[in-house]
C-alpha cells in the first residue's frame, strides 16, 4: 500500500513539473510574440510604402491571433490544479 502511495505522489509531482515546464514555454512564446508585435507596429508606423503597410497589417493580425491563442493556453493551464 505504501509503495502505491509513493508511486502516486511521484506521478503527481511529475505531472506538476510537466505543467510548469509547459507554462514556462508558453510564457516565453508569449513574450517573444509580444516583442514581434511591437516590432511590427514600429515598422507599420514608420513606413509609407503601401505594399509594406499592407504586409505589416497582415503580420500584426497574425501575431495578435498567436498572442490570443497563447494567452488562452496559459489561462487554461493555470485553471488546472
């Protein structure tokens, strides 16, 4: 019985560690996406070429979608005990 309890606790710790690693990875991706968004906005604000403006609009929209996705994933992981 004691051995099963020990295995249960080891498994539980392993799952917690795995979730924490996933959270760290998602947070790093979120920070990277935020930096890329900032860079895209800077490019958008400093160009007058119509083709580049259009390119930045698409890039910003894609990065915003990625940012929203990552944020949802982080919130979902934080909801799980």
